[in-house]
C-alpha cells in the first residue's frame, strides 16, 4: 500500500459523499411515489407506507453498532460492505413484484445505509488534519442537509419519466460508481483490536428498535394498543428503560464498552450531539406542513412543490466550501449559532408569508434564507462536535452523532403528524379529514376555496414547532467551548499489507 503521504483526502471525501448522498436521498424519495407503488403492486396505503417506515427503522436502529464496527474492522471495509448491500437491495426493490418483497428489500437497504453512514464521518475525522477538517465537514454536513430535499424532486422526475421502479434502479449505476471510487481513493486505515461488547449490542439494538418503532409508528396506531397488552407508550417506555440499562452497562462493565462514555467528557461532543437532535427534528418536520400547503392550498404538483426548495439546496451547496474555510481559519463556535438563527428566521418568514393568495415567487425568499442557514449550520456543527475525538474513537463518536440525528428525525416526523392533525381539528373540528388532513396527503389539486384559509392557518401554526426547536438548538450551541489554539493531530497512516 502507498505511504500515508499518498492519501488523497479530498478524493476520498468525494468518493464517500456520492454514496452518502444516495442513501440519504432514499429516506425521502419514496414518499412521492407511494400512490404509484400502491397501484402498481395492488396493495393498501398502509402497507405501502411501510416501504418508507421499514427503511428508516432499519437505518436508525443499528447506527450505534455499525459505528463501532468501523473502529474494529476498518471504516473502508464496512463502508464497501454496506454499499454492496445497499446497491443489491436497490435492484431487488425495483424488481419487487409484491409489497412484501419491496418492504423486505427496503429493510436490507436501510441496514446497508446504517453500515455506511458512520464510516463517512469517521474517515473524515481520521484522514483530515484538524485545521483542514472544517472544509471537509462542511461538505459532509451540507450533503446531509440537502440530500433529503433532493429526494422528492428526483423522485418526481423519475416517476413522471419511467415509473416508480426507477427510483430504485437509479441507485444501481450510482452504487457501482461509488464502489469503484471508494475502492480506489478511500484508504485502509489502522484498526483497533476491540473486544466486542455483545451484551451492549443486544441492549442497544433492542432499546433503539422499541423506541424508534414506537415513535415512528405511534400515529398509525392512534397512540393506543399495538397488539394484545402492548401499547405504543409501553413500547416507548420499555425502549427508554432498556437504553438506560445499556448506558449503565457501558459504565460498569470491565471489558471494552460498545460506546465509551468518556467521549461525552468532551464538552463540544456532548453539546453538538444534543444540538443535532434538535436539527434532525426541525429539518425533518418542517417540510411536511410546507408540502401540504403548497399542494393542497396552492395546487402545485409534488414535483413543483419540491422545486420551491431549490434556492435552499443551491445556496447550501454553493456556500459549503467558503463556510468550511471560515471553520478552519477562525474560532467557529458562532457559525452554527448563526446558521440556526437563520433557519429559524426562514421558518418565521414561511409562517408570515403562508397565505392562500401570497404571490408564489415570494415563497422563494424564505427558501433562500434557509439555504444560508443550512450552510452555516450543518458543517460547523459536525466539525466542532467531532474536533476533539481520538481517532480510534471516531467510529463510536460518529455512530452516536448520527443516531442522535436520526432519533431527532423520527421524533420530528411523529410530532409534526400529531401537531398538524390537532391544528386541523382546531380549524375544522371533525371535518378535518374532509378538509384534506393527514388522510388527504395523496390528494391532487387544491382544496375548495372555503377551506383554504383554515387549512393554511393550521399549516402555518405547525411551522412554529420546528422554529421553536431550532431556537432551543441555538441556545444549546452557546455552550460550545473554544477550539484549542494550535491543535494538531497526526494524519492516521494507511494500514500496510
């Protein structure tokens, strides 16, 4: 193998970003295709929605474990394995002849994504020296922020052109290219001879499954009984209790824990991990009322609605590298604060502008403000959070950080669904569903004129929740400590042989 000096960090980063972007697009790309999948496979909407739920569940639950696998067996090896699983299962999704096969293939897709995600962040932490890491993390962070927005846009185009199968088939050539690039440019890094904490694996997987499943599927069970004596709230409570046992076990065991709790002694890691929960919650939840407003009040198609988010995506991408240079050259603690406040401002503008008769062009302004906010939020937050991690704990830290983001996303989706329903009920009473409430998500065209004002009010009020959560995140990042001056850490050499 070549010497450490032959490592090309930016080539490695862009190789990883292709795969990372692809798996995050798949968290939202299916949403626009649900009606077509339902018709194509001759199934129900409830069964079809599991194509999304199964992916998100299989993605979120293993993240704590897969991050540690990268430390033990090498992030390159685990990333390539996960990418292979994801690509092959994407092919299986496109070829699925029944909803059962599609849901099963989506579970495998989610597992492949869970294998890949922590490795991307861990490799950045290990191959970029600290004073260059800000630019790299800015690219990684913006990829995470923009990919979920691209999903509905790309899904709409593929659906209109070729059919729902192609939202999965498109992953196959992209996956092959990403595999070839990662094989060439991502280095084999030194591994640590970790003893695997099998009890920790069991406790974390079970606790995360119960917690995420309960939150994610609570609305579909009306927050009541799931089966027999098992209710949504008992499942969530059991998940919390098991995760508490997991943390206690990580503290008291004499072997090597799955998640070394000493990473939380790093103040910036703890602060950043708490902040990313609020970001995941707000970013996931804010799109729901906006899409309902644009489609059911303004009469836009799903693709047209998604295109209203283009200023946010374009500005986020364009500003990633300039913001990254700011992270590298200055104390970056105030950058995520600026980003969070800009995101809150963009949401406030949506709240103020969301009217049945607002000129549609004006709604591009808050989208642009959110673009500035995303650029200053995602990258600086990831960079400051992981800056002080020991290289051999990069995988564990990345697993915790990404798990926190995913749990925030699940919380955001569930909370927004409940809030939107309550706001519609407040406006229309028992007529909420007839007014195009949550059950009318797939409706085409605008609502009848008499219903638009009340529906708009309900959606605008719902936008205040992610705005409030983002402001909580802004208060949290005030606790970031200064980055050590002159901090240096050696670039981790490639594994020889």
